[in-house]
C-alpha cells in the first residue's frame, strides 16, 4: 500500500486503510483490494479481496471471533 512504511501498515487503531489495484496473471486481469484494519487493541487484520465489501465481511467475521 502507498500508506505503508517499509512494508509495515501505518493504519491507526480503530481505522481502516484500503487500496484498489490490478493484478495480471497470464492473460487475465483481476481488480483487487488490499485492505488493512487495526483493532483498538492494536491487532492488525489484513486481506486481499475482489471487492471492498468482501474485505469488510472478512473483517467483521474476524472481529466476531475475537
């Protein structure tokens, strides 16, 4: 992500950062989202998904399991 410093997320506690990008594999191009969320306790959740909504669903599932 452009907001990372030396590959480490700079996401603030209780906030989310996301960035849309394209990935080409062979002849196929995929539109993806890199998503980071830092919990208020400092734990970082990070995922790559096809949509922002899917990334947020994964985050919500992660929050429920905490």
